[in-house]
């Protein structure tokens, strides 16, 4: 009770003191001084900034990227941490994260003490934009992997082709990845995007992906699409056919698979970095013709490589040019080969099913970056798989078909309700003309 009374008395004197200063200031200066403004300045504190689960205001924050020659120990020693302490941290953290896996070019953050020593208290490594590894040695030593918050935003887009689909999307400020996904993932076996007609049109429901609400990482997936090519309609709806393997296909409104018996690509997260090209010229070789008889899919090291169709493994080996590779015979007509693996996961004579993991993306053999070179044989001759009229994929089962049709019903309704952009403009112009006529 005595302590509380003393606190009240102290506060009363503090308020009287501030009022007295304000009164004196007003007497010397004719301009009015507002007590509220004085107090606001006194009480102003820096706003908390949180990242990786830490309040950055509590630390000196140092950011950099892994340079050639950098190791966990070198980085910490460079920042005034002794080697015995570094060794102790590495030993404690090794069960949660292998510090030898730091990759050149990847960002890291050091949270250091807010004093003259600025000693590191926490090391945060980002192997990709989504994930981060925390090695915290502020009090006790512990390491863990976490993910930044991810937000998916559903959007719609429409367009009418005047030249090509990329140009149509660019005019609207939309991601060119939409064109890639429609051309190479959805309609690859149905529409030849190099021969689109002027007046062809499309509408698409897709999802954009954001990390930390602000970092845009591009188009995540296409939920549904409608493409009118040469006056013929083509619907496409995304549907997971195998939840165990995570196989997702696109089907039309009648549950017919839009792909063929082969998967479009041997990896799920990819981009085509080099296509099949018999007339390819490379600067390194003096622009001489060096045929490329495969399709290169760029992907991160460790990305699973899948068999694109059912078949029997005929080769699982290593050569200087191919690196680790696997070759599969699918039937009397078709064979496929997968090059530059970091590791193989298939043995000669083994029967593999479509979607089975037969290895992981690497950089073995003659390669300038992480990718899988996918090669395709028809009757013993290497060909471009995207130019082949391949057999259709197995039809969806009757039980799954019912589930699929129920699943797409509301999505098709949503897709059909989307008005083409040019139709909206035309309708607006027509209404405007009708209004002018009415006024006349």
C-alpha cells in the first residue's frame, strides 16, 4: 500500500513538473505548445520488426550470401566467434542440419548482440525463398527448419489472340508463366500453340503465390481453363488422380484425360531450359552445329525424377557424358532416358510405374547446371516427344469419374460465368452508344 501511494505521489509531481515546463515555454514563446505533442515525442518507441520468429530490434542484423570458400565456421569466425565455441555449436546442431550443405549464392542472416562486440547469437540460412534453417546459440544450442508464411490468391484472366498468347498476356501485365503452363502442361497434346489463329480466345482461373504476403513468386497452379481454338472449345480442369504419389492431371468436361500415356515432364517443379533441337549452335564450340536430342528440364538439386510411363528398366549406370542415368523400355515402340542424376533409384530389370521416383536431379556428367535431360526413343530413333502423336492415357476409373464430375461442377459454373475482356469493352461501348441515341 505504501509503495502504491508513493508511486501516485511521484506521478503527480511528474505531471506538475511537465505542466510547469510547458507554462514557462509558453511565457517565453508566444507560440502555443501542446502538451499532447510533447508527450507523444517522449513516448515514441521503434516499431517491432519480426522476421524468422525474432524481433530484429533486439539484435544487430547482418545479411549476406554464401561466397565461394565460405563455411559455417569461416562465417562465424569472421564475425568474432571463437573456434571452440563454433565446434561446440556444429556438434550440437548436426542432427538437425548438416552445416556442410551451405550452397554458394544462398542468403544467410546473422543476429548479433547489441553491444560493442556484436557477437553472433543466431545463424539463419535460406536454402530457398520459402524455407529457412535456424541455428540458435543465444542460450542453449538448438537448430530447426521452418517455413515463411505462404498465401495463395485466386485470380482470373481472359484474352483474345491477335498474334501469340505471350503477347496477349504481356499487354495485360500478366505473368508469361500462364502461357507456359497452358502450352506445356495443359494443352500440350491438344492444341499447337505455334499455330494459334487470330481471334482464338481463352479464360483461366489460376492461383498466384506470395511469401510473407509481399514476395510474389509467380503462378502456383491453374485451377481451370477454357480455350477456344479455331472455333472449337477446349475445357481443362485440374484434378488429383493419385494422392499418394501426388499425380495431378487435367481432364476435359467429359472426364477425358488431356495428356497421353506419357507424363509431360519427368519432374514436377520445372521449366524447360533447352528443347530438342537438331540444329543447335553453341558459342563455346565456335557456333558449330551440336544437335541436342533431349529436352532439358531445369530443377533444383534433389528434385525427384519420375518415370513418365510404365516400363522396365534396361539401364541404370554412369558415363562421363550422361552422368548417372536410367533408361526404360515402355513397349516395343517407346523408350525413355533420364540423364545427370545426383543419385539413381532404379535397378536393371525392375518394373516401374508412371510417377515412380527413379532418381533425383543433379549435375553429374557434362552439364552446366542442375537439370534432367529427358530423351525419348520411337522405334529405336531419338525424337522430340512433344511432336509425337502418342497413345492416350488410361481413362479415369468409373468410381473416380463420378467424383471428378461432382468436383468440377461448381468450377465449370465459375469458369463459364467469366466474361471475356473484349466482350465487356464491347458491351460498355454499346451501352454508351444506346445512351447517346436515347438522348438524341
